[in-house]
C-alpha cells in the first residue's frame, strides 16, 4: 500500500487540516493511522467524557492544540445543574505529567478552577494560547497565574465566562518581558483593572491585533490604548460614555483615524449614544459588528450607524433595532452572511421588537445570508417560505419565537410549512432550531429533506413519537439532538438505539421517556453513557421503571461511566 | 456627568408635615402602598405571558447574556436585585427591587414612598442614604454610576445625618453642591 516513505506521507498529511479529513485519513490502513497519529498536532474533542486524557496522550504524542467541550448545550439555559461535571483539571493534570508540549487550550462549557489554571501555566513552557468560552469556576487569581508564568503567551481570550473577579491586579502580573501578546479579551470580567498596567502592556505588545476591554475601562484609557495600538484589527470597547465636547473625545477622534485596520468591533458595554460620531470612520471597513450588549443604542442613532456599514459580513444586534432597522440593514449590508438578533428583554416578557417582517426584508436584501439566530415576537409560514426562496444557502437557521407555541398569527396554523420550506430549500443546512406551534408534520419534512443536518434543537413541539422517529430515521448526518418538553416517549427512544452510537449526544428533558426505557437503552448499548439527572432525587426512593425521567442525557463514549458525577446523576 | 442630584435630594428631606389635612390619606397610603405594589405586579402582563416567563430556560438566552443585559426600554425586568432597606428609627425593614429603578432620583422617590410616614414622623432631621457593598463596606449612595451601584449594593440604610457627623458626609455634600453649580 505504501509507495512512499513515511516522511513523504507525513508531509502530504500536513496539508490536511480539517479534523474530519484527518480522522478519515487515519482509517485508511494501519500505517496511515500510525503516521497520522504521530503527526497530528490539533485535536478536537466535542464531549470531554467520550474519551480519557490518557488515551488521548497515548494516541497523539505530538499534540500541541486541544479543544474540549464539557456540558451539554442546554446548560446555557440553566437546564443542567451547576456541578454536573465537565472539569478540566484531570485533563491538565494528565497532560502535565506527560511529555506533551501543549501550546494551545480551547475550552467550552467546562469547569475551570484556579488550580487548573495555575498548573497549566507552570507545566508547558511553550504555552501560547488560552481560549475559554462559557466556562466557570475560576477567579482573576487564576488569570494572574497565566499572566505571570506563560512567558510566550500570545492569546488570552475570555468569552462570556462567569469569573469571580477579585479586582484588578492580574493584569499587572504580565512581566515586562512579555511582549508577545496578539490577542487579549477580558470583556466578561466585571471588576476594575489596573489601567496603568493595561496601558503599559499594550505599549509593549507590538503584535497586538485583538483587544476586547471590559466595562471598567473608560473612554480616556481607550483613547490612550488606541494611540499605542493603531494596528488593531479587532476592538471591543468597554465603556463608551463621555461628554462630546471634552478634550478626551477629541483625542479619541484622532486616535480612531489612525486605526485603519479595525475590521471587527464589539462591546459598548456602557454607551452614550450621542458620542458615536467619533468612531464613524471605522464603520465603513467593518466586517463584524457586535452591538448585542449595547441596549443604549437604538432608534435613529442606531440606523444612522448601520448605514455606514457597507462591508459588514456578520452582525449581532438587539431586537430594539426593530423591523425598520432591519430594513436599513437589508439596504446597506449587501455582504451580510450572519445575522444574530437577540432579545433586549432576556426574560421574555413578550416585548420583542422584531417580527417576521424584519427577517423577510433582510432575506431579500442580503442574498449571501447563511447563518441566522433570530429572537422574535412572531413568525408566519408565508414569511418563512419567502425567506427560504430568497436565501437557499442557510447553514445555520435558529429561530426563537418568544412565545414557544405561537402559531402563525395570520392563518392560525402551525409553522410546519414554513420550516418545511426552509429545510427543502436549504440543502446545506447543518444546524436548525425550531419554535412556534409545530406538529409531527414538520419533523416529517426534516427527516425527508434535511440531509446535511448535524444539530437539531426542539422545544414544545410535536404531537407524538412519530415526530422523533421521522428525524432519527431521516437525518443520516445527525450528531446532536436536544429536545425539551415534547411528547416523545420510550417507543421513539428505543426504535433504533444503534443510531445513538453514530451521534455525539442526545438530550431529552420534560418528555415522556421512562426510567425503564432509559435502562433499556443502556442495556442494549454499552458504548453509551445514559445519564439521568435527577435533582429532586426522586429516583433514589422510587426506582419504578414506569416513572418518567425529567432529564436524560446520553452520549457515546469509549471509556465507560465517568467517575466524577455528582450524587443526583444516575448513570445507567 | 449626569446631574442626578444624588444623595442631595434625600438629605434635604424635611420632616415637618407636608401640609395638614392629609393624615387620613397618608394612613391609607401606607396600607395601600402594599396593595398597590401587589396590583402592579399583577398587571405586568396577561397571566399566560407571566407564566411563560417563569418557564425554566425559556427563552433560550444563555445565562451570561441574561445576567449582563441591562436596560430594556420600559424597565420591566424580573427582579434580581431585591435588597433590604432599613431606616433609623423605623420599627421594621422593607425590601426594594433596585432593578425596577432607572437611577438614583428614581430610587429616592421610591424610598420616600416606602418610608414616607416614618420620614415625616421623625423629628426634624435629615437623612443620608448609605449602602453596604460587596466588600462589606458602608458607602454613601450616589458616587458611582447607577449600574455599578445596583451590582454592588447588598443592602440600603437610611441613616440619620446626625449619626453621620464626622464621617465626611458634610464634606461630600459640599462637593456635590459644587458640581451642581457647574
């Protein structure tokens, strides 16, 4: 089989970078498996409980970059109790003991302790990049350890983490010798930072391309930072509050004009909308704009701003932009690929300012649109059908109608036909989230047409087991299925248990599956962990197979039951 | 700089009676305040919407975003910021939802409503609003931006200014006076 020496094959494999492709390569034959595994540097593990760190280390001795995901997606919405799991410490401990020269660690929805961060910072000489997304469990003390000990740190990127902020000194822990920073994002920190230390750090980081500040960084400092870092490509503004007639504001205008490379802008965690004109020069070049944490920007001021953004490819915004504002987006942002409209009232009291009209306008004006997250007041079948016609290129389509079982307000019908049109038209659809009044029919469409679908999120939908069965039978590429509050029971769950081995995970909460049904899955499929999350600890006293299970999470794994589950998690 | 009047308004609360003949109404107000509040809670939307908003995990907005999303247009947030309010001389404490108020002046009005009668009944002295922050320190209300205040305030106390003598409150008042003049 091998016509070339190993080194040549290895060189060829160097050009194969996607995880999927490298996984395929490793399956060709034994010698390709061996060459691939020894040369692999980047590994992605979508479920940290599917494999153990020891086995990872054994297979990929050349590992440099590791991505790990922990809790299931619905943990974002408080459906998973805090201490369910997803601890990174055992991974760092095992890697530290080994000879792995870890350089990059990317974590999502994991529990990260200060201890882990400290161990990480001291164990890998060439450690360069730490990215934490939606993680928790650490404080600014852990960050201080990273700053102090990682001599060649290039990237510290904290996105939407719950950090216990002990105020400020961690930034001062970057030694004077640290000049390698390329990316620093601490927007999610709530506390004060040492502004002087921040200025000095930015001054000695000539390669800094991405800087995202938290709300404790005032305009005054922002202006100074921009003067020192005109090469920035990505900027997250912390506080943008100032008197438009002050000297600082004038200085800011000058600083902004020097920043010709900024393509990505976010933040505005505090904003005075009448001061925006100073930064208008940036908007014309932006490809990514995130105003989803800036409720102070709305109405005409916001629309005026958007009109400058002719090159925008990705826009994250609050629904106070309104349908009218989305109309401005449709007219202006012809390059738009991704749109996310978040609710400005996150507690969902039904005050959403966008409807199906805004979405239709954007779909008509932005033909390149391929990724959508849209929280809205209502949706109609007609609108969805129009959107499907206008934008056949959707890869991600997530629609959230704030009233989860609301029908089409015009016809009073379920939204089956609308979503059906989406899946039929968008042949490349990989991710779909449904809402509104939906019957089994929409699932028939999904099973029939959504051939590329990998992730499906369902809530308050369907009439019977048939809905789930259509999906499981039809969507061959399905990897993640998460369901809440649907009438799916054991019959659907047990129809094809082998299917779950082809998927990463299945989540079902507030459905009709019983303990007996879950036990049955576990018995038939030893390669799955079937977890029952039982916060009320009913199962302890009443192990009746007929009892309905409140929350079930099952996932394929090569390493059997995990040992770190809390008491209220029953692994069958 | 927002001219919020800050603590100045509350320190200027006078405790003479507002102008006679309103005793009955005041008494009504004390009780009706309670029932008023209940009515307000009920009228926050039709019952179906109310119960929907209590569904766990719906709408599917990630908890980080929920915690960091302030300032919707009409100020109708569900409460996450109830703090106890004590007043020197008042026999019992009250609770107030900081999230429902837009700023310090709004807060002062609410406190006046809560403690109206007690404020009027006390001998003519002035009051200072102070709060206990996350570090356990007692701070004069009004120094920091409103959003920062909500986050760090653990409880409120309406303290007699006489008790605050020697704690730099007078000086702050002068400072506040100064800025207001600008």
